[in-house]
C-alpha cells in the first residue's frame, strides 16, 4: 500500500540560523500590524455613531490588545526573541497609508477588509506550511487569533449591510500597494539599514475627532438630573435612577480613552494593554446602565446621551449661524464633524489618568458600596449586580493609576511625589463643591405638579418603581452625598 507524498514544508532555519528561527521576525511583523490596527481603531473609533457599534469597537480595542499580547508572549518564548525589536519602516508606511483615509468609512474598509483579511490569510498560509509539531504553539495561537478575527469580520459584514459604502478607489489602491510592498505579510520584511518603524500615526499630521459622534439625542426631553442629585442622599429611588443614568454616561469614557491610546504612543505596551482593558470595562459599564434603564422602559430618546464637552461648542455654533439651539443639537453630528482635537500633551494625559483613577473612581467607592447594599436589601438584585461588577472593575482601574502615574509623570516632567495626598485633598474639595451645588439646586428646584421637569422626574421614578419596587423605599436611611 503506497503512502501519499509528504506535504512540502517551509523550514524555519537555514545554515546561518543560530538560536532564533525565522518565526520570530515574522511574529514581530505581525504584532506590529496588529498593534497598528489597535491604534487605527483608537484613532477613528470616536467617529462611529450608533450605541451598539460603539460597544463593538470598544470590544475590538480589547480584542486587538489580546492579539498583540499573544504574539508578543510567543516572541519572548524564543531565545533571543524581543517583542520590541525593530521592524521595517515599510510596515509603518502601510499602517500610515491605512490611517490617512479620506473618511471614517474608508478607514473601516482598510482596517477590517484589507488589513484584517491580509493577516488572516498570512496566518493560514503559515500554519499550512510549517511543521505542525515543531511549531505547534505558534500555530495554536494563530488559530486563536483567527477566531477573534472571525468575530471582527462578522461585525464588519453586518455593519456594511446596514451602511453600504464604496471604498475610495485611489485610497484602496494606495493601501493595497503598501501591502504588496510588505509581501502581503507572508514573510518577514527586512528591516534594512534605515530608520525602523514607529507606532502608526506618529509621523503623520492625523488628528482624531474632537467630539465623539453619536446618533442618539444629546439632551433629555426635560432636565431631571438636578432633582436626582438633590434627592440622592435621602431617597434610595433617586439613587437607583442616578446609577442607571450615571453608568449609561460612562460610555463617554472609552471614547476619551481612545485618545489616551493614540496620543500615548510613547508608553510601553503593557500600559496600552491595561488601558485597553480599562476602556472595555468602561464601555461595559455604559452598557450596564443603558441595559438597566431599558429594563425600566426608559430609552435614549427620553433621557439623551450627553457628554464629551460638546455643549458650549453647539451654543457657539447656534449663535454664529443664527439658528435655534434646538436645531444645533438636532444637527450636532453634521455641525461638529469638522472639529479635530489637538494631540494630548504628556501633562494632559497624566492629569486625565490621575483624575479618572485617583479622583472619580476612588471618590465613588463609598456611595457605590452603600447603593449596592441598599439595592440588595430592597430586593432589586439586578441593580445590585450592576453595582458590584462595577466596583470590582473600578478596584482594578485604581490600581492601574497607581501603577502608571509614576511613569506618566516622568514623561510629563511632573513631580509625582505626594500624589496620594494631592488626590485626597482634591476629593475633599470636590465634595464640598458638590454639597454646596446640591443644596443650592434643592432650594431653587420647582416641585409643583405641572412643572415639566418635575413631572418628568417623577414619571421616571414611577416607571422604575412599577417594574421593580424597592422593599426598603420607605425605610432606607440617608446615605453619603454625591462626591462630584
């Protein structure tokens, strides 16, 4: 009985090889491109409009970070393998060509169609040609990555069905030519004697969108959060409405953190990996709040999706164009599109991480734990579950701040000595201001039936109560005030 001929295999060593097979250079090329996709999503991700698509892109940031982690760890497993080894400037040119798209939709096509497909094809080609036993660990991780890529592709295919788009022909040709110049990622690209690749975008004048795009209304039908803040301490039902909406608003944070990733290119990969997880967590918190609000029959067309600092700009636009402010809000997606953000300075990045980790997250632990206990006692276990998963995540996020503030300060030329004491003092200051603001608002707020704002606030409380009454609504004691 004759046996089939053995498949032709690609041997990963040659007579000049020492302890490092060709695999290592290939893996480093791939992890540079995967990290470039990570950066491209961060650069363009603020331009996606629909809530669920935001959630997906935020998840893709984390998925890409995990792809990069897998490749870097495999590189480091080889003697002499260095995950930060230089790679060819041709790969930087490929990444920058994809980055400098004529539009957001064109950028998506380059990310999810051209670059992702090229990587999947390269991973499959490699896995089919090398020895299935000798380099089985690499083959296994490439299969894992391709599973992630398949999920990214399925989302992109669905998105394109909802939003058809023809890629700009000249742009596609440029990206395809740059990809061909890199051998379609099928073999290592020689580094050469010139400069090595820098992180995608560093050598360009690309600017991210100043305001994250959204298709949902920015404003609520009637202002209600002033009532919630005024009643927060004394009313457990107000606290439940507060947390549903406050978590919803955390959807703004990952869009800001995309700027941390893109402008923080000088930070080590481990920082980017931590921030990617932080970003995805904050996006999930936004989904938690929105999901809970929908459980109560409340949607964005009623309460809005504010944030991102767009309100003063829309007021200015309405005045300059002579249009009603309501019209400016209705057209906010169109009117804000031309605005681009200046790159974050190293000091700004330090202060952002400090504010989120040491002030906002640390400062809310007490009120979150109180609400978790109150919602459990009141038998609203789904709201309690929402609280505890946030507390778990935020505990890790605070540790990220402690971990990275020293290096961020070093890059920014800031003295980080006493940062804990500074944070404690600022939290005290914020609390004093918040208390004064709540007291002032409480004195001025109309609480007469027939007032649209008051009626709207009461209707929200009543609708939530009708879905899940709190057993301790009348007996829950007063709690700590809102910190910020």
